C-alpha cells in the first residue's frame, strides 16, 4: 500500500474516532442524565411505574413509526449527498421541503394519537383508564417530529459540535423538568414529564439549527412534490420498517404483560434499556457521522466497502472491552442503574451482551441499503429479520422467561449478520477484510470467556478471573487503535 493510501486510511479512521469521541462524550453525558432519571423512576415508581412508562412510550412510538415516514433518516441521505457535491442550492431546497413535510407528518401523528386514545389505552393496558394520558401525549408526536426536522439539517451537514451541544443541553433540561414531577406526583407525573421533555428538546435543537446559515430559496408547491417524492419513497420504506420494529417490541411487551404481569414488562424494559441505550451508545455515537459519510461515497463500491470495514473494526474495538467489563460487573451495573429489585434481569443480559458483538458489523453493513436508496430490498430485508426476531422472542420468553429474551436477541443478530453480509456480497460485491475478521474473532473469544466466568463462577472468583480478561481486551483494542490512528501520540499531545 502506497503512502497516499495509508494517509487516506489513517485520516478516515481518525474521522471515525473524532465523531465517536464527540458523540461518545455526548452519549456518556446523556447516560449519566438517563441514569439519574431512571434511578428516580425506579426508586419512586418501582417496576410497575417503569412498566407503565414503557407501555406509554412504546405505544406512542408505534404511532410515530406509522406516521413519520422515516424523514429523520431519508432526508439526511439527500442532504449529505448534496453536501458532498457542494450543491448549496440543492441543500436549501431539501431543507425547505423537509421542514414542510415534518409539520404535516407531525400533525398527522398527533391527530391519530388523540383520535384513537381510547383504543390505544384498551390495547396497552386492557381498559380505557389511560385514554386521557394518550390524548395529552399526542402533542409529543408533533414536538418530536419537528425536532427530527431540525436534526436532519445538523446531521446531514455534519455539524457535529452543534448537534452534540443540542443533545447534551436537551437531555439536561429534560432531567431538570422530569425529576420534580416524578418526586411530587409519582406515577401521575409520567405524562407531564414526557410532554415537557419533548418540548424542551425541540426548543434547544431549534436554537442550534438556526445557527447554520442556509441559502434563502423559494420552493413552489410543485417543486415540493418533486423533491419530496424521493425523500418520501425511501422514508416510507424506513417508516414501514420502523413500524415493524416498534410493532415487534409492542407485541413482545403485550405478550410478557399477559403471561408475566406488568412487573415483568418493567424488568424487560430495564434490561432492554441497558443493552440498547447504555451499551449501545457506541452505535448512536458512530451512526451520527457514519451514515452521512457513507451516503456521500455510496456510489463507489470500493470506498463504501472500505468505510464499512473501517467502521466495523472501530465499533468492535470500542464495544468489546465495554461488553467484557459489563459482563463481569453486571450485578453492580444493574444495582447502580436501577436497584436490587431489578437483579432478576441479569440472566437476560448475559446472552444479550454477546449478541451486541454480532450487532456491530451487521449494523455497519445495514446502512449501505439506505445510503444507496435500495428501498424495496431494504424493506424486504427488514421484514424478514423482524419476523425472525418476533418469533425468537415469543418462543424465548414462552420457554425460558426473561433469559430466553436475551438468548433470542443473540441468535437474532447472528442471523441478521449472515443475512446482511450475503445481501451486500451478492448485490454490491462487499466482503470483510482480513483485519476485521482477526479483531472480531479475538474479541469474541475474550467476551465468551467472560460470559462463561460470570455464568458458572461465583464471587470473588468471577472478579479474580474476569479482571485479567478485561485487561487483555482493553490492551488489544488499544494496540489495534494505535496502529490505525496513532493513539499513543494523540494521548501524549493531549498531556502537553
């Protein structure tokens, strides 16, 4: 490999790490805020309160998925492509169109939620006792969709600092608003907290998006239809996929509620939050910049294949040590984030943690279908994987309870990785590089050893044996990152 290519690859790795560092910091901050909020809910409302909050948010999430047309993702693709081509007029036109579309779709979501509030209450809780709650929550669908419209601009143009500040400020204000409501009103404070948090985040994101100077342009209704059509077609496929994802989650929660009760739903929500929000911060941090970058090079198979491999490598190198430490200290993690009442969710988390390693590369590959605008292929792929996940979750919980849900999570992502790899290989000639495969196999073996230690060992031996395994995982990740981005030099420069 010549020096120019080495320099380009190093620059690409550094860009990935820069974005990950910025949004990793944001996610850590958000997690601290979330821990504080969740701790308050766990202590003041208990598992039942968490179950109620989970059903309210998952139900409104389902309506959001039905009505938002995936604009928060599909529009990013178009803005990122225009930004890569330095087409300011095109960017301005897309922004105007998107802002019109988010008002229409946001109002649609609010109206649907308000009109069907009695039915939603009946489906979620078995009676109409939460009808008024859903009526009030309808306004959050408008707030959230308008927020999505502002985020599209910041993400598509890769204004990472503005986006980071907006996320951090919004999270902090949301905490200030919600905690007093939970303290004084307990379960009755859930709905006001959700509404005021959504409003606060909208105001903050709007403030930062206004800092971005966009060319003033008039867009007619006819142009809105033409530009909006492409966004809406891909967005519709994303929306249908979102409906399936939220619908699957909703059906699983209803199934758990019917067989195990509302407290089991609360435990599942807690476990799901840990594995997807806290451990999954790596994907959130990376995806914010990764998707716009991939959209910019999606037309070039060589560049997109290289970027997917680079993103997969960095994801595994960052995620693996976190998962190893998470497995060994899982009891303390659950108690810290929630309380000792939630310790029953541990068995689920053992298996789910292993599944996260398979999620990393499948997540990186999955973006290529959206970036290339392969809407039909994307939809069929998602439909197949979500049906698999639903079947595995229902069978897992039916036979093994919460433990079965962790096992089903892992199996589902193994199957999803195989599925996405075959699609990308057959359709676009994608393949994993040897460097990624070496990293993945080594880190998976370490994570599996941690899994065996915590599954079959007892304290203090779990800590005595597990800590060196964590150290090896950290050492390996540090060594590999240093060879790609000169991590030692970066750390030394920070000390100066």
